[in-house]
């Protein structure tokens, strides 16, 4: 599925980020579960996924300014 998505993205000349493969690796090596039920990410899983997505897109998480009420502490 991931490879098919990669091919379609290339054909349409749109960005593609494979986060499936590195997420599987992260889940296999995590010291604690990254999901609440094997499917839905918990807080740590969200952090890991966000970092992997940023890396796949060539972005630096340190340069992004969080917005919204959740970050207004």
C-alpha cells in the first residue's frame, strides 16, 4: 500500500511521506506502548509520529510554533 501511494504521488508530482515504515520500527523498539489499544496513538505515540512526519518532509520540529488552546499554558 505504501509503495503504491509512493508511485501515485510521484506520477501526480505531489509530496509523499512514508511514515508507515519508520512508525513500525519505532513501535518495535519503544520501551512503552505508543498506542492506547494497538491502533490509536497515545501522547508519546503522537510525539513520535510528529517527529517522523517532520523528518520525512524535511522539516525541523524546533522551527514550528505550536498554536491553539492546548499550548496556551
